[in-house]
């Protein structure tokens, strides 16, 4: 059924073929879910044309975030509010990957990252991180976070991903990663954006799996080849 690799045992091949069958079914189910998502009817119309602050202090309306030739806008709510000493390490890990993918995504959809901190603080951290491609916005002074679940009632920030669709002059909500609110499997996080997050997908290929490890904003510098105590 699958490939054959040097010196593999019959037991390995039998187990791998069972896994391959499961992977094939999963691939089919993932596409079925994506098809259901694409068939969603228009969501609620945008209640207001939100105003954000962009790099350099310029103000920009949500309707202006749609790049020419695109009618779809993806907004990720970054957990980096003004009361946080540092941004969320999990969000940051996700955005590390998204920064590299952004030029590819831009061929099909507009993309921006929204956080509640002042724009200078957001941009300063992004520069220290080496991000070059993400469009960064501050939602300070806007009700966007609260109304599209980038913020809880107590003011704490939430890692929501929203997709909006422009239809003529109207903008409608299309999708939110609502797995964030669904009951998780025992021992798991919501995993609401995991399919777009290379880190977890790569670790799921390994014998150790993702374990109970979480990313950090920084790691100690270790010379290649040195043995270290890993946490995953």
C-alpha cells in the first residue's frame, strides 16, 4: 500500500499501512470540512467601519484593508494588550510562521494582525522579532476586539482569527475560529488555528509528538550538536 524503506520489518509496514489508511481518511475529511466552510452563507454585516492605527501613526479603516483584487480579509487578534509586559508566546510562535507565509497568502487574500497595544510598541516588537511581511495594526480606541472576540469581557486578550468578505460596498463576517470556544478533548488546548500552524503539525510527525511543551519568546543559545535537556 505504501512505500518500502531499507530494512523495515513486516510489523512496521503493517502498522504504517494502517496509519496510512487513517491519514487518507483524515485528508478526505479535512477537505470535506473545508468545503462546508466555503459553503457558509454570508455572516453578519459589519456594524461599523472600524478604524485602526497603522505604522507611523496613520489611521486606516477596515474597508481600506482589502488589497486591490481581493474581497477576502483575514484578521488575527494578537494577544498583546497594553497591560502585558510581553506578547503571548503562543501567538508569537504562530505569527513567526505567518510572517513567512504572508506574501503567498497575499496572492489570494488580504491579511493583517491586530493588537490592542499602541502601534509603536507592536511594531517595535515585530522588528526585534525580524518580521518583515505582516501588516500590523493597533485596535486601541476601537471596539473591534470586543465585538469580534479578540478580547474577553474582563479586558483580557484572546487569540481569535476572523475572516471577512466584501460584497459590493458591504463587508460581512465570514468565519471565526470558534473551536476556541468549543469543549476541548481531555488534555488538549482548543487547537483552533493548529491547521495553519506549522509548529504543531511538524511535531505531530515525530515519535515524541507535541507533548505538553509550549513555545517561548526566547531560547538559550545552544551550539549545534550539543546535547541539551529538551522539554518536548
